[in-house]
C-alpha cells in the first residue's frame, strides 16, 4: 500500500470512529526550510486550533504489520486527550498571559523566504531570528506556536518589544549547555551500552576508557557542542549573552562556529592552520548526508571575534 492510499483509508476509518461533533481531514503542513509533511487534523466544531498528527511513522508501523484500526484508535486517543483548541486560542490572544512564554529560534533565511514574509523576524547573516510561544515543555519535547505578523498586530506589540521579551525568556526556559565533543561521543556510546548483551558489556567499559584516553590528545578535545538543555532548537544559544565570550576567553582564542543543525552548533578555537574551506565542506557534507532537510540551519561557517564579541559569516574561504 502506498502512503497516499494509506492516508486516505486511515482518514475514512478515523471519521467512522470519531464521536459526534468532531471532524477529521488531511492537510499538507509546511515545515521549516520549505519542507512539507502530510498530517491528519482532528478538530471539534468550528475550532481553528487542533494538533497536526504526522503520519509517516504510522505508515512505517503499518508496513511492519500493525493493524490500521489500531493506528486509528491511537490517533483518536491523542487528539481527544489534547488540550482544548479554544482554550489555546483564548490564551494566545492575551499578550499579558503569553509574554513570559515568548522565545526565539534560528532558521535559515534563504530556505524560508515565503515563511518569513508572514512572521516577524530579524536577519542575522544568512539566518533569521524568529519567534514562538511555548505552550508546554515536557519529557517528550516542546509544544509551541510560531508568532505571525497577524498575531503581533492583534497583541498591538512592537517587533522591538517582542524581541526584547524573547531575549529574556529564551535563556531562562532553555538554558545553554556546552559539552566537549568527546563527552558527546561518550554519551552516545553509553546510551548504546544499554543494548549490549552481558558478554559484550564485559568489554565495553574497557573499550570506553581506552577511547577516552586515546581521544583526549586529539583535536576532538578542542571541539565543543553548544545547544540548550532540551537539545531542541538549541543553535539559537549562540545569541545568548556571554556564552561565546566565556568559552573564547577560557580558550584564549577566537572561535569558528559550525552550524550542525537548528538544534546545535560546533565551536572550535580558530587556528591559522585550519582551512575554512575544509570546515565549510564538512558542514555541507554533514547537512546533505546526516541532517534531516527541515533541520538544516546553514551551509556556511561563522567566525566569532573575542575582541568585539561579535560573529560573522566567513567570506574569505581558503
């Protein structure tokens, strides 16, 4: 069964199962970087607010043998247990209620030209600073709504005030975290340890210790990953006050900023022997092969100057 047929058949089944007063429809949702995803929307009455339930994972589960009715029941359960759409509408209409929940994120400006025409934003090099309302933060992730020009007008709020509020809230709600690259690799390896057999586990600690000792003298020791504590949309932490400055001062060096995704950036001390071309080629390669299209931030690299406490796109690629 192809994905399109799956989506249409699932919609029919869900409509037959929904309580009276609820409506269901398929919708193509425009995501970051002009990416599109197929979603199912379940709403009640004339409500304009309803969660978008993406269907790709459900389609994969069908391919693996899951029953269509079981998928439909799960989706209905998610929709019916979701907070009231009307309640969300009434809350976001009140700027006094939302002012402490306004945050910013960084996205690619070129790939989001159409989207940026509809939302307040600030261009920073080839990136754009955009704004969201955080509805909920939990172990599963972050629920949020992008702030549009229309909503800003409804609030009668200036773009300057919006930006100022986001600058206060974002570091509070999503504190920055910097890890040495080796720490990140070890965290990944440690997570994989849980999947090992007892026999494999006997050798894992020895391998991990040997790895740490081996890598401590290599260049990875001088590479750092900057994100936020949730690990979601953490690249914006490069705009937090003092974050880049403190690391650069500690290392006594300017920094290269490599945007590995919208979720994090890699920071490394700027050295004369480093090839900016090689660094940019690495970013381009990772973006094209390892990063989901909607999570790409930039194919450029940036240079942070400690003396001015500012960063800029590297134009002299050599």
